[in-house]
């Protein structure tokens, strides 16, 4: 159906609506229509009612046919808003701690140490220390009672020979072992970071 035909259809529908509204509200206009002549020609009031019903059925059929053939443009609702997926806090740390030891490269080791150092510094800040004092305590290993966690985050810390042998037998890396102990010390130390 062309745009012109559609506009003419809407115009005819609007004009019919305005005329019906005017007939209902203005009593003088209804007297101008030849209702008596139409009733005499049809023979009964019910035939007039049937004619209106027939027109209504024709309009209804036309609308059903248009809808069935897809000629009616309908509004399309917008896409629903979604919450963007975001990784949960600590997901990368958990992933690194669950890997096989030989799959952790240098950048992963540095990431784990930096992340856990930051958490330890924040834990010390929560204890009321200044930022410089908190960093110094983490660098020298005085922030915890756990010697493994203290050495893991200390600037010059590393595993002892005994620890290296024990970790080698368990097929574990110093980075993973030290990070697990550090996480444990952070959690036991009362911080939630």
C-alpha cells in the first residue's frame, strides 16, 4: 500500500469519525439526514442495524487482512538494559593461584606481588599508620607475624632452601605458596582486602 493511499485512508477514517461525532452532539444535523426514507426503503429498523454491522465487519476484515500480510507498522520496543559483565574482585588472583606452577610468568608474579603489597599497605593504613610508615613496614616484613608472607612481600625476600625443596616435592611454586600465605595473613589480620 502506497503512502498516498494510506494517508487517504486515515483522512477518510478521521472525517467519518468527525461526522459521527457531530451527528451525535448536534441535534439539528441529524434532522438533515433522510433517515425516514432509508428506513422505508429497507423496511425495518433491524436492517439498518445490520447495515452498520456489515460495515463494521468489512472494516474489521480489512484490518485483520492488513495485519496478516504484515502491512501494519508496529513500534518495536527498545532492547532491554543489561548489566555489563565485570569480573568479580580478586578473580585474576584466584586464577593465577590455581594455575600449574610452570604456567606463571614474570608479569604474573609481579602482578601478584604488587596487588598483595597494595592490600597489605591498605591493611596497615587501616591500623592508623601513615602511608610512608605502612609501605616501610611491608617492605621490611614487619606487617605480619607470618614469616613466609613477610618474605614474599619484602623487597629482598625469597624462599629458604628448605622451602624450595618442600615446594619442589609438592609441585608448587614460591609465588603461589607465598601469595596463598600472604592472602591468609591479610585475612587473619582483620583486613577485608
